[in-house]
C-alpha cells in the first residue's frame, strides 16, 4: 500500500505513463477539490472527486486527510 502522496505520484506515474511532476499536479488539484468537498461535509463528493480525477478507490482516502 502507498504510504504518502509522493509514493502515490510514483504509482500514478507508472500506471498512467506520465511524469511524476504531472502526477503530482493531478494530485494537488484533486486534493484541493477534495478538501473543499470534505470541509463542506460532503464525503461522498470527495470520494467521487478522487475516483474521477485519479481513478482511485476509498482505500487511498486517508492519504488526502491532513
């Protein structure tokens, strides 16, 4: 299992055949969108954002919570 966002970027980079920088940018945008949904109390939307933007399941949700 991925331990932090850097490892997640590496995983996405390999999975999607993109650079680590591109993966980090995708994660950053997704994280901002998820935080907005989370702080508005909409966990379902946060999950949908993560799934839609990064193609990830709830298993990775903990990485995005500070």
